[in-house]
């Protein structure tokens, strides 16, 4: 695998953790999911287990360890953006009746820090905490500072067929982009011009969050 951070062993350990985050894994499943040699996967899983980052369930499969819980809680407490943004995001979901997300940039990717699902049976779901690419999708483009004069960016079938979205930037006091607010859902409802339908609402929500920072 190519090193993301320049520290190969760390990149591989994170790869193991993310693989287990998708569900309990045997060593063989872990090896298949990561593409690591069996001996390497076994060594890293054992080390992560020693540090409480992984554990074994009753079936002997690897699960995320309880040592991650206080780290996650500490990270959430020190990153209040999600809590500050939630009232505006909930109001946006109520207004649009579509799924709403808040993304932040994380290296060469973007992470979903808040995900609110549409009340419709047919909806687009982005798991909270998931990592997605920056180069496709309206939120990714917003986070790379690509924003039109309208204040929003839209995408249609760009990352996933049949899905449309519109996103707007959350700005810090210095004008830098710190997050992206998105509304996403099936093209059948959002149309092939989701910005025309929800662009102003998304921009208003993003501005409300910017003011709260």
C-alpha cells in the first residue's frame, strides 16, 4: 500500500482499525480487507489489542476496542462544531425533508461529522464518521474552496449514480472554509438542478453556523 502519512506502520495500523470498524473480522477477513500480508495483519492486530484499540469478541473475531471510547469522547468535546451546527442542520432537514450532512476536511479526504437522515423511505444515507473523497461530490468541492457566486455547489450522480446534492461552506471569521453543509437525496426528488431547489436554504444554514462559531 502507498503511505499516506509517510509513516508506513502507522498507516497500516489505521487501515486495520478502519477495516474492523466495518464489522467484526477474523484474521483472514482482516487480511482480505486490508490487503496486508497475513503475518503483518496478525502482528498489527495483536499490538492494537494490547493497547486497547482492538478486542476479541466471544467468537474470537476482532472488534474495535474500548480504549477508543474515551479518545472519541475527548475528540468530540474538543471539537464542538457538530454541537454548534446541529440546530441549524435539524432546521434544514425539517425544511427540505432530505438528508443533511456536515463535512470537514481531513487530509486528502472529507469526514462526515454530522449526518441527519431524511424522513422519506427512499433516502440517501451517509454514515456519520465516514471518510469520502474530496475530488467528487459537492461537499468535497466546497472544502477545496470551489464555490460559485451563488454560494453553493451542486452535483448530480457525481460520486454515486442516482444521487444529487448541494453544499455550501461554513466560514471562519477570517473567511476560510472550515466545513461544508450538504443536502443530498435521490435525483427523482432533488432533480438534476438541486441548487435551484435547495441552494438558498443550504447557504442560509451554513451562514447560521458560521455566525455561531
